[in-house]
């Protein structure tokens, strides 16, 4: 059981007790336990969506040797979360998505399938980090640049 708990924690970032409860509820099936944890995480994220976001970071990403780039503003509640490696990874993945998929606005970006995992949307990525950090996180705005495009 401990091996399964460890594996589930590595996949989801859930706490020990949450992983144990999800595995018990799923009858030891890791795939089902992942879904249970995701569902609970989405519920947590929804409950935080009205909280103010006054910190965050602006992340710049350059692609193709400088032929295209994106800049994204992602906000969170505290500077503490904004400085975590997980928050920076989220910003980078969103910026990469913007360069690759050319969304027109934040709403379209959030609905897009994540380029690294078609089973998730960008909104799912954001909500997963909300569940992990306990803070509201929001994509505020972005810009995309590509040589030869206006």
C-alpha cells in the first residue's frame, strides 16, 4: 500500500492522507485514485476562484532561436507562491502553449488542450496548481510575437 501511496503522490502532488483516502475509495486502483484526487482538486479550485490575486509574475518565453516569443502575466495571492518552482513551471508551460497554439484571448487559451497532454486543458493545469498551493491563480493577459506576423 505504501508503494501505491508514494506513486500516487508523485503523480498528483497530493498529501499522504489524501492519497491514502483516494486509494481506499478507489479499491487500490491508482488510475481511479488519480481521478478522485483531480475531482477534489477541481472542487477546491472552484471554492478559491473569488479570492483576490495581487501577486504573481510576468513570464517571457522565446522559441525557435528567437523567431517567436510570448509573454504571459499569471497572478496568485501571495509572493510566496509566485516564487515557487511549480508556479514558474506553470508560467513557462502557459507561455509555450501561447507560442505553439496562438490563442486569441485568455478564455480561448484556458479551453485549449494542453500540448504536452491532450487529456488536460490549460485550465486544468491552473486548477491543479490551485489545489496544490491553496491559492487562487489566474491568467491575466498575454502577448504573442512571431517574425513576419503583424
